[in-house]
DNA sequence: TGTGTTTCTCAGGCAATTCACAGGTTCCGC
DNA sequence: GCGGAACCTGTGAATTGCCTGAGAAACACA
């Protein structure tokens, strides 16, 4: 089932109307906290664990609908944790967190079963989007919830990563896509540059805040060029997207 | 739940009808006092703490619905305080106070979970508005409360920062917007220039008092021009806004 | 390794915004 | 009707915030 939150965003719910449950497993507390914050904001119920043993225990009693699992844990190998989790929760989808250079082929094999992964450092938008995808496809939430965001004549498909305006296909780079997704998930709402940076860029990004301006400018070139603009600047406050009308 | 106070203002209440609780954490007593006064005036119940230890203790027994947290505390780092607060109160939204120049380094990730921040020196209107937004979105208060202020045919949306009169869109600058928001949150009530200066301008503003007159004049040009005026001067007392009728 | 793509920094330019100042207008008591 | 206080608003200067071109660095992929 999907429902509309007071913010106007669409959130996933389980068939019985209760919130989706997600277990977050990572040994760095700053990461579990960051993820917990962001995922709670999605309206989900979160538990976290710092090692494999704790993960299995928590999973047993918490019965999550999805798991975020760091492959690098102090007490056991990621695969071992996965094995034990699977014994408790055979059908629950897992989102793996891995270091970029540790991108071994074994991950590729793991995701064949419908699981997914993101590399550290990740952006929150990416984690949230992938989790939504996993949960949606696993059937824990209502399957009718679909993967297309629509604002005016602008459409963005989260599964195929296709974007079009008034029927014309538009090619976006990865960052442009995430930025647009964030805007479109919060239509008619002013988003500050800090908010955008926090959600769309990875958590260790240390650069200039004006990348946001730059990417807004890129998006405008591709989306608004020669049409009624949909992306608006609220000077001193941030940016927002809304139907052209 | 929202209700209308004897003063005619709309205030947030918790679902059980009791007042919203806010914890204010700052080491400068002048700041906690300033904030406590302003927030009490909103009808909220306030406690304050001057350091991280006190904050965690107070949070434990006071169970606030929102926290205002200075990131610069004497005894612990702001992030450490945040971590401990989160362990006590996982779902409570936090409004961070930060120095303007500290914006680059530390802020990363702070707004990610739906939290928010304001930079020092802030205006009270801004703090109150953001807190209301956080509380509204967190669901501590009734979800029906929405983000639009209406006075007569004048509408102001706090999410999209859009303002319209009789359907016509009106563009306001940041300061004009805050001034109008303050007026509209106190309709039919005379607000003195001193009150306006204290609420809308930042607490360290040292300029001429006649900026208020100036900005009232700007607002009139945009809102009342060629229509029944809604902004009225009470000579010797202040200004008030009310429906044109 | 080479080529095209993507990400990001830097800095110049421009326009919006804020605010002080000062002269003009309105109001009110007498 | 007069004078002074309170208020209004035009002008312009300083500042701020935003936009965008150019190019360097990182990356992806053959």
C-alpha cells in the first residue's frame, strides 16, 4: 500500500498498514546513525546492529522487511552473516554496503538473487531509492506502488532511470538523476542547498557548496531549456520544482 | 491537532491536547533565555540546558517533541551530544544552531534525517517557523495541520514559500516573506515596530528602526497595490493585517 | 593506454536584496 | 490652522547570492 504523508510524499507501507521495518548493520556508529535518521524520515521503523552476532539476534526478534548489511564487520565475514540471516529470514532482501575497491565478483553473484548493493561512500538518496526498490519488488509492500515519479509533464522512472519531458527523452548523468529525483520526491517544496547536499552527495563530500548551483544549472539546461521552467530558485532559501502550468 | 488560542493564533498541540515540549540547548544564557521566551509565547513547554550532559539528562526525563541544539557546547562536541540524544529519543527532530562560517565542515549530514538548522545570528521568526515545520513533519502534532497561512484572500505557503492574493502570485524577498509571515500569524492584532524588529530581524541587528516602515511599504506595494488594503497602520502603536472585507 | 564522459573547482559577472539617508506627507493635539 | 511627531517612500550604495564558462582531475570503458 502507498499513502501520502503530510509532506505530500508517497511512502511505503506493509499490506496491513503498519510501517516497513528495516535492520541496519554496520560497525561504524556514525554510519548506522546517519542511515537510521534518514530511513526513519521515510517513515520506516529502524533497528541497528554493530556486528554479525547482534544482527542475527535482532533479525530474529525484529523480523525486518529489508536489511542493510555492511560486508565488512569485525566479528564475522559478510557472507557468514548473510548465511545466518538467510536462515532466519529466507525471503528478506538485503542491501549490501561495500568499499569501492572491495568490489569483488562475489557481490555480483549475491545480487543475482534480487538483492542489491551500494558502495561506500554512498549518498542517502541512493540508499533510500535502492531500499525502496528492494522492498517494492519483494512484495513486502503493496506491489501496485510503482516506480515512476511525475511532476507536470516531467517523468522519471526509478527502475529504468529514464527521464522525459513532454515525451522527449532526456539523458542525465548519475548525479543529475539523483538531484532530479530528490527534487521530484519533494515537489512544490523549497529544498535548501544544505539539504540537497546532505541527501544527494555522499556523506564524506567535502567540497564547495556551489556544486549544487552548478548541477541545478545543468538540470535546467536539459529540462527547462526552451520551455516553461519547472525548477525555480528561491533566493536565500533554496530550490523547488513544480509543474510548469 | 491545531487549535485557536484566545489571541486568535493557531498553535500546535500534541494529539492528546497537551502542549508541545521543546528542549533548548545552548551555553550562552542570553540565547536560551531569548529562545525560551519566544517559544513559550508559542504556547509550548520549554526546558533548557547549558551543556551536553545536562541536555541528555533533561531529555531523558522531559521527553521533548523537538530539540534546539547549539553545535558549539563547552563540554562535548555537538555531534557527540546528538548521538546521545538520539539514543534517548530516536525520533525527535533537532534544529541545529551553528555559526555561519562553520557551515562548510561540520554540517554535512545534519539535515539528512529531516532535521534542520539555522545560522547564528538568527531571527526568532525563523527559529519558530523551522521548529513548527519540524514538529509538523515529525508527526508529534496532528498531521492535519498544514503549511498554509490564510488571511482573507491572501495566502502564504510555508513549504513552497509561495504567496498569492486573490489568486495572483506575488514574489517576495526573504525579508518581506518573514515579515508577512509574522503579520499573518497574528492577524487582527497590532504589532509594534519593536516587536517586529525583535521577531523578524536577527537578534544582533543594529540598524535603524525605520527598516520596518520601509519593509511595510514594500509589502504594501506588492500586496495592497490597487486593492482593498489589508495592512493597516495604527499610528503610535504599530501595524496589523486583517481581511479586506 | 587512449578517448570520451563526468565531476568538480575557481572566478568573473550580474542582478536581486538590504539598508541608510533624507525629504515629503499625514495625523493629531492645541 | 499650526507645529511637531510619526510615518511614508524615492534614491542610491554596498553587499550578497546566484549563475555559468573554462578547464583540471577523476573516472569508465574499450
